[in-house]
C-alpha cells in the first residue's frame, strides 16, 4: 500500500502536492482541511482519503471525518488524530488514546512541524507531515509518502515546497 500523508492544508491542495501524491493509493489527512466539504471532496475525488477533522474545521468537514481514526491493516494498528503533541510531550487526550489502543503508528498534525520519530516509550512510529497549506508560521509546506509492506514502513519520502512559492491553486 502506497500512502500519501498530509495535514493542515487550510483550504489549499496545490498542483505540486497533487504531483507528489499522483502515484499513491490513498491519502491520509491528519486534519485542519480548511474550506468546506467541497474542498475535502476535491481531494477525495483525486485519490481515496482516510482522514480526521481538525480544530479549525467546520461542521461540513466534521460531518465527513471523525476526530479519531483507528485503522487496522496488514496486522498493524494506526491511530490518527489532529492534535497529538510529540513524543515525550503528547497532548493528554492523544496520550490516553495511545495508552488505550497501543498503536504501531501514531499520526497527527496541528503543530505544522514535520517530524518522523521512533517513540521508544510507547514502541510506536510517530508521523506528523507538517503543514501543506499557507496558513501558519512554517517556512515551508510539507507532506510525506511511504509504503506499508507487511506492516513495515518503507521508502519514506518528504516533500518540501517553500511557503512563498507563488504557483498554487486551491
């Protein structure tokens, strides 16, 4: 399974991101979509999407995507929520979910900080794709793509686009 991981689009899903995600099978969106339901549907019309809503998302997005996703595939558990914190500094709700579900992979967004890190305490891989949109303080827009093969993360790639890149369209 080839997965594209994105978060914090805040209403922007530009052509460079579409190009980066062209070969993936599915896009996982870790919240703060921005826009309304039609924006989310434009992404899901491009590729199948599994996602969660974020703190900035309105009722249209919240109707389509839950606050938490717990996926079981290829013998592994994936936990996704928007506000997660980071290893050693998890948001209390995320920490409780991690302790309850014991995922192999924990995915979140919100911070706009790209981070992929092994969490030794909880024995999980932490993935935050950073922010793909223009809103926020980050200097570059980022996303991830990777393969899950027999429950293992392989061929992880990071996409970087300068935030001041003027060639974008919603």
